[in-house]
């Protein structure tokens, strides 16, 4: 089950939070895995799929995990919480598990509440930027039609977006944004790690586009406008 220590911590914490309400079915586990599968080696995927579905195994693994470095605490907690909450409203059981995990890192509940408020806004902003990027790359500002629309919607299904936002993102297939400069400018406002991850996600989809030449040209233009270097996206 070879993954980085950070990815392992995120997966275990995500699973514990997602199991908090006592129900996590196979489809939900698959969706969680899809959000982070670019960081899981193919040979480890099935093992982690089984681990995420097993609350007792997750608890045992959590008890063995070393604490991450202090400067990673918020980032890792945010990613785990965002993944676990992708199709949920925040409720008492999930918050209680998050507080237990954060408490184990020495984080006070008041600090955690403040962080959660920031995470909600960043989650919405990131998902919107990524969906807008792909919609523009696939359609060039025109509606996305046919099989490409279905692929766009499946991509949106994998983003960290709650149901009300997901509906807005689906609508981008029919009414995409048309101003590449504005799209790239707003992506440039993301912190650099999120910006790179956003373009890597979109770049993989561009590589499968029906009109790959045009989609790749639009993608390359957006990369430059957003202030990134091609070398930063080599892990596409």
C-alpha cells in the first residue's frame, strides 16, 4: 500500500470522517478514491479501496500513524475534511471525528472552527476554477456537446463540490465562460499548489478531448496566462 506519508494520512482521516455516520457504501468509497487516485499507485489502489470501506481497519491504521509536521496540519486536515464532505452537509458525527483527529494534533476547537469557515470558501472557489478551465478548454467558450458533455459532467462529479455547487458546475457545459484572460486571472489567484493541481487535473482531460489539438492549444494559452511553467505540469 505504498503511498506518501501525507497521502496515507489524508486517506485514513478521510475514511474515519466519512464513516462517522455509520454508513459508507461502495459507491461513496469509489468517489472518495477518485478524488485522490492520481496519488495512489495502480498496484495499491485495490488495497486502499478495501481499507477505506473498513472502519475498524482505518481505526487500527490511524493508531499507528505518526503525526505529520506542524506546518502541514491545516493543509492535511483541510484536504481530508473536504474529501469526506464532498456529498454531505456538515453534521455532528463528522465534526466530532474531525475534532478528535485535530485534537490529537494539539489543535484547539476554536482554531478548528475558524479553519473550517475558510475551507468552505476555498473548496467552492477551487472547484469552480477547475470546472471553468476544463469547460473552456473543451469548448473554447461554446457549449460542450455530445459525449464531451458527459465526460465533463463525470469530471465535475469528482471535484470537491457539494450538491448545490455541483449543479452550477454542470451548467457550465451549456453556458461556459468565454473570456480566457479572466478565467486564467482568477486561477492565478489560487495558491500555487492548488493552481498546479488544478491544471494537472484539467490537463489529463485535455489529453482525451475529442478535438485534442484545439483543446491543447487553449490549455497551453491558459497555463501561460495563469503564470505557470510547462515544467510544473510534467506529472500530467
